[in-house]
């Protein structure tokens, strides 16, 4: 970021330390465009199709995505799916959940045996099915995403997904670890107050007259 900005400021961009400091200054000053230079390539695997559908709503920076095919995947041995903790924790609930998933698998197989094309059988696949996508996005998009999705009111799987992204990027480099620590936060931490109608109470709601 600092190198790109430095080019436009006529700065000495051969000094890596100065570049780094300049990049941080840009972030601190809210010069959002510079945060579009760091490109992030990710494989998101084993998350539900449901959370990936929510992930797709974040279109800032025109991210590029490829997703696992539901036309060609062979469901002969069933499909992986995400099980919510609430279902795991409730006696009897996981049996209902697992039986439903198995029933769907049996129906997929039965339809295929009847000669129905796999792309049509796949209509039965649930939002809870695990999927995989390959994403290219940028720092700005991810910071913005964190404000919505690290909110305690966001869907729990997306909160977990944000945690996973933060962990993976923090492990990638110290520079990323710094950015995650200082810029990835729920919107209430950004504003200093909560703007959600139903607040979790983490931050007080702003008194709007
Ligand atoms: C508690 C909670 C509940 C939610 N419930 C739902 C729900 O029920 N259904 C649902 O669909 N979503 C829901 N969301 C997601 C949310 O409303 C957004 O749709 C999602 O976060 C992605 O959109 P975005 O604008 O935040 O991000 P992006 O699309 O990545 O946009 C990022 C920023 O870029 C700018 N921008 C983007 N597009 C434009 C544009 N066309 N013109 C000008 N500026 C633009 C804006 O400044 C925007 O903030 C929920 C979020 C939370 C936290």
C-alpha cells in the first residue's frame, strides 16, 4: 500500500520501512482506495452453502469467485453438511437432522437411478450442505465485511468464518496480523455505539433525537 501511494507522492519507494509506515499512515487517515491494493486469494472449504450465499452479498471491489459444481459432484456416498451447535447440543435433535440429510441423499440416488440428470437431482441439496469456493478479494472489502459480520447479531457461521479469515491472514505475516488486530472489528467498535435495531448490548445504542 505504502509503495503504491508513494509513487503518487513522489516519495522514495525503494525504502521498505518507509513504504510500510506510509501504508499504515494511509490506513489511519481513512484513504480507503489504497486498501484495495493488497489482494487476497482464499479457498473457503467446508462452510455451508448458506454462509457462502451471505458471503456473496459483499460485492465491494468486485471480488472474483468460483464455486464447487452441483452439476458434476457425485453424491453416491452422500454429501458433507454443517451441523449447528444448537442441534448437536439438544438431545434427539441431531438424529432428526442427520436422518433428514440421509433421506435427501437417498432421494438424490433414487432420482439418479431413474435417469434424472444430476444437475436436476441437485435441486434437493440443502443450504446446510458443505461447499467450497475460491475467492479473490482485497483488504478493503474484508475490512468492510468485518464491520458487518463480526457483529454479534450476524449469522453465527459467518462470525466463525470471519474468525477463520482473521486467523489465516494473521498467520500469513506480521503486517497482516497488525492490520487484522487494528482494523477488523464489528461496526459498534468502529462507531463507538450500536446501530442495530436489536442490540446485543456490547456497546450502548446511540440516542438519536
Ligand atoms: C445483523 C445482520 C443481519 C443481516 N441480515 C441480512 C439479511 O437478512 N439479508 C441480507 O441480504 N443481508 C443481511 N445482512 C447483510 C448486510 O445487510 C449486507 O447486505 C451485507 O453486509 C453486504 O453488503 P455491504 O453493503 O455491507 O457490502 P459490499 O457490497 O461489499 O459494499 C461495501 C461498501 O461499498 C459501498 N457500496 C457497495 N455497493 C455500492 C453501490 N451499488 N453504490 C454505492 N456504494 C456501494 C458501500 O459503502 C458499502 O458499505 C445482515 C447483516 C447483519 C450484520
